[in-house]
């Protein structure tokens, strides 16, 4: 499974992921979280939440990290974004939540609207670039 394969985007924080794949991955995770919140309740929610939420959190960190890498940013920014999403989920309620909401808006613009860096960056080859020849891979600075 490659880092940008359908399952690989949820399992590895290494490398870069293009915008559309990241947006689709994020939508899948949000839909799963919303369905879980809506369909599972009571004691079952409390018991299974110890498994479901860490898995969703890890997958979200992987998707965000790959997209942040594509933008040339450190994957550690995913921690601030995920903390902000957790703080405002399912709806913001106070001034501090407003600040977290601003972080979520910044992340939306930065990761869903802005294009990735052109060419190779410190996190890898542009995922939208075509396959590279072996000679170009051996010498990244001709």
C-alpha cells in the first residue's frame, strides 16, 4: 500500500497528498464521526468511543500531515488543527471556541483551497507530478 493509495492516506503521515485526495479523506472521516455520534449512544458510545475516537484521530492526523507536507508545512500543525476541531465539535459555544473556529477556517483555506508546492519539497515529490525518470531521481539538482 503506497502512502497516497486510498488506505495509505489514513495510515501513514509520511510524504505528500494532493488536495482532492486530502479533501475526500477528510470528508470520509467527518462523515464517519458524525454517523458514529448519531447512531451510537449511551453506554455503547462510552465503551466503543475508547477505540473509535483514537482511530479517527490518528487517521485525521495522517491526512492532515500529508496535506500540510504538500503545502510545505510541518505535520505538527495537524495537532493544533485537530485540537481546534475537537474543541468546536459539534458546535462552538464560547469565545475560546471562536478562536478555535478561526484556526479551523485557516486550515480550510490553507489545506482545501491553496495549491500544493510545485516540484519537490523536503517532504517528497509533488504528488501531481508525473513519474520521474531514474536519472532525475538520482540527481535532484541537475
